[in-house]
């Protein structure tokens, strides 16, 4: 027999789960035109606030841009967003980004991130893999202010550099480690 505390706990945990599903559905509803516009705007915002990102973009083979990732959780959580792969000014594909997590967490937030693919091998890996789990495959360096100030275009040695920006909401910390990036079939 289910006791009252168990029923209360299940109900309490179910509410954030239903809220996350609704947030993910709204994030997934973007049209290709919305993604193009939002990706362009996100990159402009990043370049304005982070000159290192602008310098890296000039040497990148491609840029994977997720303009609006929604993250929510209460013990169990997840994050979802859709983005585009840009080679120069050309859109070369559509991708989604999904992260599942568990642990001490509560809240919701949104953020943007861009991954600058610096080598042909990194671009090839993304094209040929059935989904790229960040942390497996090409090395991705997540840029923070400390790393960015010590980096110059002559010291770029890694396959990919990621910038997380435009963070809003009530949840501490953002990481893309363990994020699964998959091509959206058109």
C-alpha cells in the first residue's frame, strides 16, 4: 500500500517534470527561419561581449550555435535546445542538444552556447557520427573568462572551443559536458 509521504513525494517530483516537458516542447517548436535569425543574433551577442570568440571564429572551420537551450530540474533534470551548423555564412545542418542530469539541483534557466570547430577532423566527426557526446570524440575546451584572457589565435591547439553565454534564470552553473548533440533529420 502506498503511504501518504510516498504519494506526496511522487507528486512533488512530477510537477517539475511536466514543466520541463512543456519547456522542451516550446524550445523544439522553432522553425528554420527562427533558428537562422536566433543563431545570427546569438553570435552577434557573443562577439560583442567576448572579443576572443570573435578572433576564434575567424579561424574556425565551422560553428555550431545553440541560441536557446532550456534547462530545468529538481533532483532529475534536463536541458534541450536546437541549433545550426554554420560553415562561413552558410547553414550546413540542424542539430539538437540534449543533456540529462541528476543530483542536487533545483530551478530553471536558459542559455546559449556556440562550439567553434577548428579542424576538418572535428567537422567530419560531427558529420559522420550518429551523435556527438561532448567529452567523447574531439576535445572541446569550454571557455571561461580566465581561459579566454590567456588564449590567442596563435595558441589555438584544440579541436573545438565552446562558449556558454546569455545565461538567464534561477539555476546555478551550466556545463555542456555529457551533452549529446545530434543532427535533426530534415
